[in-house]
């Protein structure tokens, strides 16, 4: 397969897309991620290295957020006294002060999680040099970060000065860090600090392997290693900077751990990088999805998988993937349902050990979920809509100021309760694919059953049936509505699965069954109520039109022809305003369609599924990045080929082309996971049978062949699907 299909390139420099490329070119290894800001810095950049689990509720802030770590990237370079820099204003980048940029190219290599940049630069003295930058976050040693600079002089003998820094990041003046201390030793520098509220300690240390005599110093908020050397015409020099990073989540003494970095050997970088690439080759052997006949889709799927993989915790079961991964501060790094229903399924099928870590994160936060259920007046567990390190609800109650200065009440943390069933769904999907009975008995069953306890009390008995009032479904344009069909049907499914699970435990793990029956108070009366809810749950349905009703009164609202509002970036909510959106039939994202994706034929016969899709698709404005991929998945299964591929393309463009307009805030984890599911579950029709995984392909007409592998109960199954129509 061509290397080109593993690469995303920026050429030439595009200053107007600066922060977009900072996000999509992020590197990471499951422990941390670093945005792709330049080594030399530039006006308007947003450098950020984010480490899993390091949340802090800074003074004056309503909720906690991920704290930006110190910046390990800076390399300040001068050629004959001319600072190397790239301006950010259009056209001016060609003429930085005192020098000229003659050429530029930057490439993210997805197969080895490596970012490379090449710049041709002429100093004021007339010396022309080629600078080749490379960086990676080691997949083999998660606490090690590598940078390499190869500087080649083309036509003179310039004097080169390089300062390699560790420096404080202002963090938008939020004030996450206290007790900051920069230090310098003879051959390395370090930086330490403590988060102001949560008390996490962090330490970084760097060494420099370079020509010349390396000196160290401390400046204001900066520790630096510096070297000066001269090159002859045509000569090249290699400068390696290796950085280690630890927090008090990892070890008792983060600084001592960082100072163990042994990188004085000249070949240290090469050895680390070789092993890093080897580990990535192993990962891609399980995670790649190969398409013949559609290069654009091929790159998009690899890009999506890459960003899930660099955000996925490999060695830590006490953290999770935020809605914007670790590539930006969108949603403050909080964890939503995006993880369980979008990001986790691809990992369940390709990297089940990581999926287990993500589910363990939820298990370890059952105490917070139980506290929230208690505050709501119910027994059981109600997971927060937005989660951080504590397991408590961290959804802000009010939005940022609107253009007119007003604020909008955010209700999702109060009434978007389908999160319970979303997590239960992910637990059961993981178990069915992996056969991990040990996880089920130790953690998974308790999650499923205690969230079922919540639903058993939350539902309301009315007129010989059960209803659920005051909810927010996936369509967050409509708040505090009654009888969301998504929520009601998923709660019904949840209770049904909980009863089946309890029966399985009684037969196969009786000790676990007895323990959970006692600890969760699963009395005969409680279980009888669950069965009664399963039998009598109200599922809004229009028998005349043979379709599900999204919620009570939905079709009484104003109809707005969403498809007429083109072209646009993002949803049409800004055109309508908050109040009109509430009173309209405009849907933010897949809601009834999402239900069909999760439950498939359990929702109803094909006629009902088609009626649902044809009714809700033209009313959906895809104001959330979660939406297009789910529509692609369901449309593919319904044989709506043109819509399926159109939605697939829209999902693929979410981050690569910034069609939501907000990629500067971070990668959309759900769009990445959703794209993968659209390809696997939608176009390939991957599903489980009694004989294991099978496919029922409905490939796009121009896809000649696809191949992929999934892991089922510890065994790898490889599929090679040929399109008979091509």
C-alpha cells in the first residue's frame, strides 16, 4: 500500500489554518498528546500538552478542566544571529524579520505517529539552510518524548545557535499551576509544579544531544539547554532533544522519575524511535482498515483510527477519552457518552485491553454515580453527563455569554440520563465480543445492574404503563421533554438485559450473583418491577404512519425545511436561536436514527425503519459531529446508498476539513469512532452470530475491496470483502 495513503500533508504553509493543523497534527501515545505548535513558536499559536487525568478546578472557574502541561517543544534557532521564525499573517510568512522562508512542508505520518516539518530558510547573512524537524511520543516508553532537528547548510559556513527549552504555558491565565520551579543541571533541565486545587504534581526533564558544548541556564519561567556550533558548506548536523514527563498519578516522586532519563548516548534517539515504530506496526496490524478504490476514504479512516489510538489509555484504567481526545481544550477535557457509544466499539473489536481500561474507569466512578442518583431521589447509579477524575457531575449549569450577553441554562447534566444505558450497552457489547467473564464478574455486571436499579425507580407508572418525563435525548435542541423514544426504549432494553444478565450470573457465576443481589438489594419485588417495566414501557409510536415519535408532541412543533439551509458550516441553530429551536422540529443529531443503529431490527421491521429514517433525516441539521456517521451506518443497512456515502463523506470531513468550524478546540472523538462504525457495521455489515463474527456487505459502488481484522474472544478474525458489482 502506498505510503501516500498513510500521510497528511500541509503544503505550502497555510497561516489561516494554523490552529486547525495544530489539532489534526497532534501526536500522542495514550498517556499524553501534544498539539502541533511550532518548535520556534508563532503568533496566535495554542501550544498544549495534555496528560490523562490531570484535572484541576482553578480559582474562579465553574468546573474542572484538563490542565495544560509545561511546553517541552521549544527550540529557538538562530543562523548567523538571525532568529528562525515563520510569520502567521498571510503572505508575510515568507519574510520574517531578517530572514526569508523559501519553502515549507509538514507531514503527519499516521503509520508511525510521527510529525515531520521541512523548511528552507535564508538568514540575513545570506546563508541558506534546510531545517528538518521530527517529533514523536514514544509508544514503547510512554513517558518519553523525542525531537530531532537536522540542519543542513547549502551554500555557506553559518554559525548555528540552538536553545532547547522547558517553559511555562500561560494556560489562558486560568491559573492551574502553583509552586512552579525551573531548574538546570550540567546536562539537563527540569520543570516542576502542582495543580492549584487537585494537588497533582508534574515534572519534566530534558537532555540535549548536539554538536558543540551544551550549557544550561534558568530564565524567567524557562529552563534552557544551549549549544553553538559552525557548519561547513554542505554539512549537516543532528540535534536531539529527549524529554521525560511524570505526574503524581504515576509515581510518588515525579521529579526523581524524570531525572532517570538516560539519554546521553549518541544513538539514544534512534533506538527509542525504532522501538516506537515497531510498536505502532503491531498496533496497525490489528487496527487498520484497507480500502481499494477510494483513497480519500482510506486516509480518512486511518486518520480517525490514529486519533482514537493516540488518545486511548493503554496502561491506565483510571482515565478515559474525552470528547475532544487530548488534542485540545474543547469541553474542558470532559468525558461524555461519546466514549462508550462512539470511541469504545472500535477499540472493543481491535484493542480489547484498551476497551477494558475505559470501562474500568466507569466502574471506579460508581460512587459518584450513586451519589448523583441519591441527589436525584433514586437508588442505584446515575452516571454524570460530563465526567472528569472524581466521578461527580461536572457539566456547567450555564453557557458562556451569547452575542447579546445573555447566558443559556444547560440542562444536560440534570436530565440527559440515557448515559446510564449508553454505558451498560458498551459493557455488554464488550463482554459479548471478548468473552471476558472475569471483567463481567468483577466490574461489568455491577455497572449494568446498578444503573438498572436507577431506571427501575426513575420510571413513572401512569395509566397502566410506564413513562419517563423531563428528559433530554441525543437531540439536545429539545430540553426536558416527555417520553423520549430513544431514552424510553433504551431503558426498557437495559432492564431486559439486566434480568438476563442476572440469570446468566446465577447459572455461571453464582457467587457473583449472590454478592450483587445482596449489595445492590435486588429483591424479588425489585426484579418483578423491572419485568413489569419491560412489559409495559410506553414507546411513542404512530400506528397510522408506522413510525416512532421522537417524543410527545414532536410533530406539533414548527416544521423547518433543514435541507434548504445550505451551504453552511455546522448546524442551523445559530440561525434559529435557542427559543425557536426548542419550538421546532429541527433535530440536532441522530436520535431515533441512533436508536436504530444500536438496536437494529429490535426497533421494528424494515418498513418502520425506512419510515423512521425518511421522516427524521430531512429534519436533522447535524449540528453535532456525532450525527453524520450514524446516519451513514443506518442508511447503508437500509440500502440508501447515495445518502449513506454522502453522510460518510461528511463525517470524514469533520476534522480533516473542519466542516463544523471548531477543530481548533480538539479532535471530535465521536466522529472518529462513528466513521469506523459506519464502515464496519454499516458498509460491511459486521455482526455477531452463534458462529462468531460475520459480514453482510453493502459496499459503496466504487469500493472494489476492503480488508480488516477484529478480535473475537481472544482470536483474530480477518475479513476480505470483495464488491461483486465492481
